[in-house]
DNA sequence: ATGGCTTACAACGTAAGA
């Protein structure tokens, strides 16, 4: 049986608890990496996921950011944050599951290229690359999934001319994204031999989803050791069309687990 | 048209997202 591993920026886990629960019940992934939980740890809805047969690892803060990993089985060696990068914002959590090292990543948005937050974003990405390089030596079977807040190429942008040079598509961000791949990863959808994946985010405003004015900014990066095991990669647009959606859609990949020994 | 939507906070407007 293949492993189904998903990532979803839910834009508040409490506001989206029923949507996430329904999606887990329907799609039954082994793993769901979540970003923007926007919930303190003491208020994380642990029981709701246990009732569905999932275990959880999470790192949150009030109001902003927050990441989690929801998985059908035991999570081990839980680590929060980027070692050596002192950051109060909860943007990274890693677990070991079924012989895989799995990270849920919430890359800073950056706000605008002339914002101080843009510099923070680039620094965070540099620290992530260094961390991924180190982790690959410990965990060759590594998946970094999440909201990277970067559309890697113009094909990942509905209107490249309108977006040219803007945050999420700027060349320095794209270079940083390529740097993550150069650390030893494939973009899962490309590795599956697909020529298109589709957008993963649509603005709440201006009927953007109906018009498919979107970006592909949520990604699953798989280490080279997993490259031959990637079977499929898909954006599930269904939850985005429902009432009170997250502005992001879940993205999943299917991985042959022949080499996990499971 | 720096607007437009959505969320959390202990708020009745502000900050932040992308």
C-alpha cells in the first residue's frame, strides 16, 4: 500500500477543524502536515484527531503561525524550530514516522520585497537550507512539506506579468527555493512525471478561486533517496470550493513504501 | 482603487496573510 503524505495551510485549525476532519476521513492520508494552525498548544484539538485514529505533534503560539503533523501512528523524535536560528515564531516541526523524516514547514510570507520581513524570509530560507543539508546526513529519507510562500517558476503563477518581481515570485526567493532543491531534494510533483500540478492558493478577494487566479506555493520536497518511490502528486481543490475555506488547498503525494520495511 | 477577504485578539479596530 502506498503512503499518502499531505500538506495543508489551514489558516486557523480551530476555524477549519470540521473541514480538516472531513478531509482526513475522506482522503485517509497517513500523514498531514499543517501550517498556520494559529492555536496555542494548550488549545490544540488533540482529541478530535485521536478520535479519527491520528496522533499529533504540534508547535503553536497565539494568533499567528503554528505548525503540526497529524499521522496515523506513532510520531517519534519530535523537533521544533531551526537549530541555530533563534526565532520565536513557530514555523517548523519535524517527526520520524514509518522510517521517514517528515517536516512541516511554514516559510515566512515576506509581505513585500521592500519590507524587513522579506529579509527575515530570506534568512529563514538560508537557515532551512543549512538545516536540510545537515538533516540529510542523519535522515536520507527526508520529506520537507509545507507552505513555502514561493511560486518557483512563472508556470506556477496565473498572471506572471502582474506578479513580476513581487513577493512570492521574486528572483531572490526563487533562487532560495532552488537552493533547497540543490541541498538534495526533488519537487515531488515534477518527480512524478507530471507536467502540471495546479495552483495551491487563491486569494479570498476578487473571486480569485472561481477565476483560477492562483499560485503554486505549497510544496512537497522529497530527498533523492525517495525519488524513485514517488507515484503521484495532486492538489485537492475540493475543500477550497466549500464554505468558509482556507485560502490554500491540500496537496498530497503518494509514495511507494517498499523500502520502509513496513 | 494600497482596495479587496479572512483570521485572532480579549478587540468593537488592528495586524498579518499572500
